[in-house]
C-alpha cells in the first residue's frame, strides 16, 4: 500500500516549516522541478565532505574511488532505464541532452531538404535546437499534426513521415497537456523510413517505468531535478553505435585519447567522449541516490499515484464552471487550466497568495497556443509526495475565486 | 502618509485594467517605441512616447499584458503626458523607489500609488515596472 504521508517524511522541503506568503506551502509545480529526499542531499554532501576528488585524472586512491562511484552511478541509471552502462552520457540535463543529439548527430549527418519531425506541443528544448540544425544544414522542420485531443499519434506520424525524414523528436509526455505518446510505435514508423527517434523524457522518465530497450528509440533525454535529483545533471541515453558515430561537440580534458600539433584529436569511446571537462560529480552521486530512491518506491506506484490524483482533481473540478481544463483525458499528473476571464499569471499570483505554487504562462511551449486556443495557461503538477489535501487546497482556492487583487491587499 | 485607502487602490488598478484608455497603437507617426517582454510573465508590450521640445506630448502602449502590467502602464501613460522630460524621469525614478520599498516622493505619483503593495508579490515586480522601464529607456538620452 503506497503511503504518501510516509513518503513525505523523506523530504526536508515538506517538513511543515516551509511557508509561502505566511501559509503552509502547497507545491504543485512538480513538472518544473521537484523536491529532494534527504538521502539525495546526503549523497551530494558526501562528495564534498568525504569523497572530493576529480575523476579520470590521476592515480591516487581517492580519485580511483571517485571513478568507481561515477561508474556505479552510470550503472544505476542504466538499470533504472534499462540500457547498457556505456549508453548513458551524463549531461547537465534534458536540454543539454537534446542539444547534444542536435549538434553531435544531426549537424553531422543531415543534409539539405532532409526532414526533422517535431510537434507544436514541444518544449523549447525540443524545438530550438532543431531550428538551429535546420538553419545550418538546409534541413526542414515539419510538424506532426495533432489529433482532436491535441495528442501526437502514430497514425498522424504516418501522414507526414517520408523518405526525407531523418529525425523524429517528441516528448513522451508533454509538459503542458501531458498526454502519453506512443513513442514505441512512432519509433517503428520512423525506423521504417531510415530515420532516428529521439524521445524527450523530461516529463515521462520521472513519472513512469520507462524501458529504453523496449521502446527501441535511438535517444532518450531526461533531467535529474524533475525526479528527486539535483539540478545541473541529467542524461542522454543513446544506442551505442549512434553515440559512437556522433561528433563529440565539446572538446577538452577527459574526452580524448590524445591530440597533436597537426590538429588531430582522437576521442575516447562513448560515453566519455561526450563528457569533456570536470563533471558535476556531486550531482552524479545525487542522481544515483535519486534513481535508487525511486526504484525503492516503485515507478508503477509513482505513476498510479499521479493518476489517482489526476482523477481526484478532475472529479472535484468538473463542477466548477469557471475553470476551463485543457487536458481532461491525459491522466499524467499535470492539469492545465484557466479561470474564465482571468489572465493565467494573475491567477497564479492569487494562488501564490494562498500558499499554492503553480506555473503560469506558456510553460516554454510557445507554439501550443493555436492548438489549445489560448496563449497562456495555469499548470498544476503532482508528484509522489503530493496529497489529496494539496489537491483540495487548489480546488478550494479555485472554488473560492476571489479578486486577483486580494494578493496585493489582503 | 498615503491618502489612498486599499479599496481606492484596488478600484484604480481594476479600472485601468478593465478599461485601459492608453492601450492602443500611436495615432500618428513620430512616436518613439521600446519593446519589452518579461522572462517569467507573458507580458510582451510596446511602449510609445511622443516627445517634442523636451515635453512628453503623448504616451500609449500595446501588446499582450497581465492585469498588473496593463494597469501600471496605463496609469504611467496618464502621468507622463504633458510632463517635461526631466519631470517625467523624476516620476519614473520615484515610482521605482516605491516599488522597491525605498523612500520616495509620493507627491508626484498620483494613481500609481496604487502599486505600493507590489513587493508583497515579488514575482510581479517585473509586471508592475515593464512599461515604466520602457519609458525610462526612451527618455534616458534626452
């Protein structure tokens, strides 16, 4: 039996002492970032108090131990996502991971009139790198049509895929509407025409069991900070042969076997060839602690908890005629809405005044406005420590309504 | 100290949000424009000033804006119209002092005093100053 109240005890941010506007903090912005359990914080601190050393750069015990720890972390993440250890590249996060595919793979292999498929619901990190690649190579960015629920479907991918399709890159769960996309079947379709499949896992990997091998996608990007881990660390998981074929993008220490005055440089094998410079070692240890924590909780439990909260919130909100919900069918721990005649940011300020943290605006998905018919929304997002009481606080605040200026004058 | 009650301040903000008379494109050529957008709000506005012979003859703005930015910019336009550039700069400076809870000269701020509580919602300071920063940008070399 999943006990959310027991889980909450693991998180210092949820110890009851944290206030916002003098009120108990109700944190419903988990699609943006998540709180960290004490063991993740301890793992990071331990790097600074007990294990401080660089990695790959010396012969003394302390450093050797650090190399072992980085390798253990890589193994833990590979196990969590079901990939090989040497398919896990540490990056600064999801954004850096997608950029690495764009500039390491796409820039090297795409040519004029090749096509890159994305969708209008994508986050900036899965749009702007492809725009840049298109500008630099002459390739074209094309958009997968959305279905009536603004969802990406394999059927609609079939409508736009062609022999020119070299890359398809979509979020497995979008950061605004949060529909789960059938990336496994989309990958099959893309592979049939010889393209590669890139999956932005920023909102899926933290919330559900993801199996890299089973999905058979080519690259999977995600961030640690959205899954109880530290900021500034994440992973690009890629099929080894593709990683091997890519450019390293960043040159520097730790990524090469050697270089000489004639301008040649021989890169190390993946994943080291992508990890130039001193890595975020404290972050890597925290990342490992985070995935181990989630495995103990069980990703199926996390997903089920998200869905239960979504259903609970939906059942409570459906009677409120003032609330417009844009993703009633997604069931993935994100509810995106507006209050009639209230600008999203003004609503978020009113909720802030009540101690409730939500995101408002465009959520970095700035092409979605046409699909959903509004240029800004409020987003409430849940995670494994969110309670029904948190949802009640939101529902009550929305039912109470109130003047947006209460936030300034009450 | 302040002569405005909370109720009056609320009414002022709501009035300028619901009915922003200065929210429109310039009626003729000659206006200087500065575009500003917010990193964390959707505010994306152009502010226009018509400055002739050292006087702000007219002010208006247009674009996408939340309640706070719409209202604060609309009030600013009212305040700056007809002022000499030096006076206009002084008003903008005093407004910024007020927003940041520093000592300020309330005698020149009129309806913009309604924004005195902005610091209670610190994330919205940018909204309450976006039009003011644009006007400041236009006037800074004058």
